[in-house]
């Protein structure tokens, strides 16, 4: 990503991105694009930020959708969020739980 580019995927910590990337087997390029999708960047902006053509970004997005079994930006975001929740809720996870009540077994997300 070019110097001076905004922090992407800022709602997910760097440690969580490492876990998500490993879990979902994302390449560095796929992770970059996923982060920008979470920040609601459109293909043109992603292309500018990454120094790629819009066509190349579209191709990367299509491959990412296929890899994660989704067919839209919304489904991609939901898939990433679901994986993030799962990773943070795993016993022994080094990531803090999303829900503050999780350690007491009171998290409504665990239902």
C-alpha cells in the first residue's frame, strides 16, 4: 500500500488480522483488499490506493469472493465478521473477546 494511505480495516486489530488471514488462508493482497472493503472503499479507490487498474481489483475481488464462498461485498463483510467473532471466542485465544461478558459466560453472542 502506498505511503500515506489510510489505515485499512481499522476496526479489526493487527493481531486479529493475522489470525483471520491464517484461518481464511488470505494472501497479503487479499487481506489488503478485504481491509479496504471493510472500510467501504469502492473498486476505483482501492485501485488508486494500491496502484492497480480497476479491472485488476475486480479480478482480485472475484477470486476473494470465490475463495470465501460469498457473492457480494455484504456477504464478504459478514464472513469476515463471523470469522473474527469465532477466532476471539475460541478457548485459549490470545485475542480479547468481542463481548466483555464472554469471560463470565454471559455473552449473548455465544447463544
